[in-house]
C-alpha cells in the first residue's frame, strides 16, 4: 500500500503541475495544429499525394499526434533535474517509497499530460475531415498511453545521468528531431532506400505512428499487433532502465 500511495502521490503532483500551467496546455495544442494546418496545407499543395483518400493533411494527422506525445514525454524528463536542483528530490528519496516507484509515478504523470494533449487533438480531428468513431478514439487513447509511457521512460533515462538543463537539452537535440523525422510522420516509409529504412525501423516512434495511422485512417505498413508488441517491449525496457539508472544516480543523495 505504501508503494501504491507513493506512486499515486507523485503522479498527482506531476499532473497538478501540468494542469496549473494552462499556457502550456494551450501551447502544446496550438503548435501541432499549426504544423497540421500550415505545413500540411503548404507541403500538401506542393506535392502529389495519393497515399490516403483524404490527402496529405489526413496522412500526417497521426504523425502530428505522435509528435506531440514525443515532445511532451521526453522534455518532461527535465522535471527530475529541476527537482534535484531545488532539493525536492531529496525529500522524495527519504520517503518510504522505492526508487522504481518514483520513476513509475513520474512516468504516469507525464503520460497523463500527453493523454490530455492527445485527446484534445483527437477531438479536433474534424478540422482535417477525419471522422473519429468511438472505437477509433478508444484504441488511439490506449496507443497514446503506451507510446507516452515508453518515451517518458526514455526522457527519465536521459535526465537520470544529466545534471544540468543545458546538458539535457543538448542530448535531446540529437534525439527528438531525428526520432520525429524518421518515424514516418511526414512521409510514407515504403519505398525508402534500404539504409534509411533500417534507421526508420530502429525508431520506436515509427511503430506508434504506424499504429495510430492504422487506427485512425485504416492505413499502415505493419500489422497492428506487431506495432503493439514493439511498443510494449520498448515501454517495459525504458521504464526498467530508467528505474535502474535513477537508482544508481541518486544513491549519492542519500
């Protein structure tokens, strides 16, 4: 019970901290909409795209949802650095809660923030002419939770061995943008050169975007069960790795 209470408390703190900054919620929703409307319209008008009946804007919509989850999940790992700098992390570590529970609580809090943003975007899918059915919406919500948990674990892994905001942002600059660009969010991944396809299929976000595209548009490269399996394995690995690295890093604080 103590572990569950600890996980719940940390999750509640992370969720409240996100909800209180309403400007962050607005920005996190407006930015992907600008990508969708401006980038989708501009590039869609400049290219012939026949991959999806609804055109290029509908094609990139699942990718934009994945982009939102990616940026929020990994960048939220910076909360560990902030808590360490302000001493709050020491207060958590002296509590009778294991460090893996701390990581899980933070991951669930980050996932909740991603879920709020993702649900808003799904509800706004009519902007690009997508009809969001209830089954489609529910499966998309499950995918958003799964993707965000895995990426939150990745963000916490990076934050676990980084002591400064500058170092964290520097590492992310070499991770976030390549993950987004190589996920198939903006272009079909079929027909690419073999070396680029290799990089695409090494990217865990590829499977999340492909699963969302199948759920929302009924169009994908891989079967849905393969995407779910890869995302599940990725999530388990990153959460356990983040808990291990976090435990090793924070031993010096006790």
